């Protein structure tokens, strides 16, 4: 009975807390490189290019922060508290309220269109989210350049 309760508790915690895994020794590394001027994301595992995806970053009057980050918290389903509950599926927050996330505005991908977040096609956001879960936040870096 104790084992069953422990497993139930562990499963409940999996869904109740943000899904950010710590670094693991000798694990693969994952890097998401976002080029604001090119509006693209390149995803690398151990230095090998896996994916190249169009993104949307901050439009005029809004900026996407540049620099190097690690995932801080992740949510499979998230709704913006700042922008009228806008859906932000597969959110990977990297600096305060800034996140990489899926968008329903697929036609806007490839040009600046957001309030500062990095928008991806929902399928690509789900794929990135899954990879970050697999490799761990501590083994994942997010690099954003102009």
C-alpha cells in the first residue's frame, strides 16, 4: 500500500509542478539558438544541428531579450496573465515572463510579431519542450542574438 501511495504521489507531483529537470552528469547537451535578425531557431544536440525553425520575436515597440539563458520553468499548457489569457502552449520560460512557446499565429512566423516572447509553430514547440524534458534544463541552453 505504501508503494502505491508513493507512486500516486509522485505522479501527482509530476502534473502539479513546473516540469524543469536539473542537469545530469554525462548527459547530452541541448542548445536552442535564436537569431532575431533572421527570425530562426536552430536546435543542436551535442553540437549537431537537429532542427531549423522559423520563429517570431518582439515586434516594433517590444523587444526580445538577447543573451544566454537556461530554462527556468516549463508548462505544457499556460495562459498569459499579462495579455488577456492568450494561450502559450509548451511554454519554456527563460527570463521572467519571457518564454519560448507555441502560437496559433502561424502565418506570422518568420517575422517579428510578438510582445517579446519567442513564438514557434505548435508542433515545433511541443518537440522542443519534449527535448528539454528529456535532456534536462541544466543541460539545455538558450542563446538569443541580434
